[in-house]
């Protein structure tokens, strides 16, 4: 029924996401799968993987919910068990952090985020996201939003910049496997870029295949 992200981007680019999902269950269910895209194409043929850390999963009363987490084929799958999900309305709140959600380019920085994901097997009546950035960014941000299935460039959503805050909201329901993606342009100098060593660690974590030549060398050397 409703999907809301409250997002805070820190000076170092680290990001806190608090996600509240209102769900209408028709019939008997055990819970939901919240599937979050964490792998994107990087430069050339490389990958860009988001390092996501789940802090909590709770119900509308703040009580902890049991969940299982796994990563497969570029997605983080949270299997969340919801007691009493029988012909009722429930709310789930998920809190997680991202170390590298900001992209750093030569001319600008960018916060590009798929708010809802594109794997819901049901429509989403309404979705919104509220993003807070460092105060120094006030007056210099630009924002846009995309809606629809994966790869769509539809724009059935509003984006409003107010100082260092940006609000996004859909203007029509999202179709099955449709999502809301937001994009914020940030001028250089607002955020502190990670150092070369940190970027290297992120690259190696996103592209473990680069270790293959080293492993091959070690094996051949041993033989």
C-alpha cells in the first residue's frame, strides 16, 4: 500500500536508510521477501557492489521480526517472517547502512538509489523518499526520479529540492515489478571522497575475480 524511505547521506558519503513498508495481506501469508539490488555495472566490464549492513527489522510496534538474509545474483534478499499475516494490514520497518552508495566523478558526485527495487510481484500504490544531505549542499542540488519496470525512463514522480533536503513522491501507482529510482546531483567539494586505498578495497570487494591470476600464480608456484 505504501513504501517510504527516509535516507541520510553523511559527509563521508556513508548512508543510512530507514524503510517503512505498509502491506495489505489478502489470504494467509508467512511474510515477505524484500529484494534490494546491490550490484550495478561499473566502468568497462567491472562490477560496482553496494556494501549493505542490515541494522534492524521490526514491525509497526517496534518489535523485532525474524529474518534471513542472503546475497545472490547481485541482489540482497531479506526473507522476513511476519506473524499473523492473514487478511490484515501490517507494517515492516527495515534499517540498514550503505558504505558506498555515492558515486564520485571528476565533475560531480551522485546519489543514485533504487528506492523500492523492481522485484515486487504486486503493484505499489504509493512510494516516496526523503533524502537529507550535509548542510553545505543547500542551494546546489539537482534531482530527478524514474518510475516503471527495470530500464524504464518514465517519470511519474515528483522531485522537490528544499535546501539540503530532497523529497520524491510517485504520482501514480507503480505496476507489478515496477519501481521508483531517484538521482541526486551533488557538486564537488560537498562530500569527502574516499582515499585511494578505500577505493581499491571497494573495487576488489566488487570484483573478486581479479584475485584469480594471483591464485593461479600461487598454485603454479607450489607445483
